[in-house]
């Protein structure tokens, strides 16, 4: 009987040992966790996972990542899918626009920052390497060049506005009249090295009469840029000729001229720009003068050439004896005869006194 009990106890002990200490289970030594058959310990967490499943630290088919745990928000989700790139901004991410770089977000789900060592082409970065010298990659992540909107004096730039502007030429030099480059944005219309020429003023604007600048190379003598026709530059307006006032230009120069009929006599004006007046010494045929000697001598060829006279040439019948030509003058209606005694009269051609 004693041996029977011993045999029963031994059988019980073997049965209990088989159920409590099944050798097919797996012990997780780091955590003391024991996993059932078909399971293994997760690499970085006290959890049992299927053999070959998510959490074993090995990326297998269907997995995008495997960090050895089943936690979210650490970059690899509990389903072994990448969290960065899922277009959901998870905790720890600055942004998430998918797995590719975008203008505002790097592919690692951080904001685009020049100097972070990641070149984001979508954000316009041409370089991004903090270890490169400034002449290879500047502080806005551009390869230095004239026109990149980054002023770089180390490269000899005087300015950089990305093209022609009021203050800067497209070649990154200061916009200066006289630099032989026409910068329209700076108001330049022409460029002749800062010198006056037939077509360009020294301020790099087109030369034209009326601009207020006297460009002698363009043939200007004056340029006051106004419509006043009585000053010393009577035609200094737009579309004018910009010549100094002179007698004969058709304009009356105040204080200098009485009239101006151009380069000819007219009915009211002599060619010397004085008002027509008998006795002024100038015979103005256009005003009806035949002579004008400007004296009171009545026996010469211009007996009425004095101020207030008629400025008509001597003729038989004018009442004056023309010395060396006439003996007498028969006069005419309203003009008495002269040169003969009362018992004589002057003949028809004023060459003789005849008896009455």
C-alpha cells in the first residue's frame, strides 16, 4: 500500500509539473514575462507578440518600420507603420505633408529651416550644409550668385535686388548714370557715359528742347522749359528749338526789341526789329517807304526822309527842288510850285521857268 501512494504522488507531481512549467513557453528575461507558444517577447517593451510580428525589431513584409515596441508617437506606430508621412501631425512632429519634402515641411516632419542640414528642393533650397563656407552656400540656403536677392559684399556685390531697380543694376552694381548701362527702372532713358551727346543729356535722359537742361551737343543754346516767348529763350518749350532770342526769330524780346517780323521788313516792323518810322534811316519798302535818309535836307533824292516825313523819293511835282536835277518844281494839287518868279511858271518836267 505504501508503494501505491508513492507511485500516485509521483504521477501527480509529473502532471502538475507539465502544466505549470511547460517547456514550450518563452521567458522574457528582461521583464520576467513568459509568452505562450507561438509568441515571443517584444524587443523594447514588456509585451508578447506573435513570432515574426510587429515589435520583433525586424522589418518584414507589410511593415514600414519596426522599433521593437507597440507604442504610438515614437515614429513607428503600434502597427509598424511610419507616423511621419501619414499626413497627420502626431505628437513630436512640427508638420506632416507626406513622405516627400514640401515648401513648408521637410520629409522628416520638421519645419523647413535653412541650416538644418537637409536640402529641401521644394522649399527652394539650393544647398543646406552648415559646414560649407558662405561663398558656397549663403545664409538663405542659396548658391551665391548675383541676382539671388542676397547682398554679398565678399563676392564684390555693391547691391543685389534680383534685377534692375531704382538703386541697383542687374549686375549687382549701384545704378549710376555714366556706367554705360541703361537702367530703365532707375529712370535712365539713355546712357552715353554721363556726357552730353546729340541724343542724350548727361543725366541719362533723352535730350529734347523743353526739358530745362541746355545740351549744346544737341544744338541747344538755351532751355528754360517754359512757354514765355518774350524772354531770352523764347522757344524753350517742348517741341521748341531752344535758340537764344535774336532779331528775326519771330518773337519780341522784351526790353530789347520793339517788334519782330522775322528776317524781313514788314508793314509795321523793320528788319532790325524796330517799329517802322520814316526818318529812321532804313527804307522799308514793305511799309511803303521809297527812301529814308533820316535828315531834313529837302533838295536831295529823299526830300521827306525826316521823322514825320513821307519817305518818298524826289519827283517833279513834290514841291521840292531836287538839286542837280530840277530847276524848279511845278507842284501839284495841294502843293505850291516853287523856284520861279511870279511872272514865270515851272514847266512840265521841272527843268525850266517859262513866261506866263
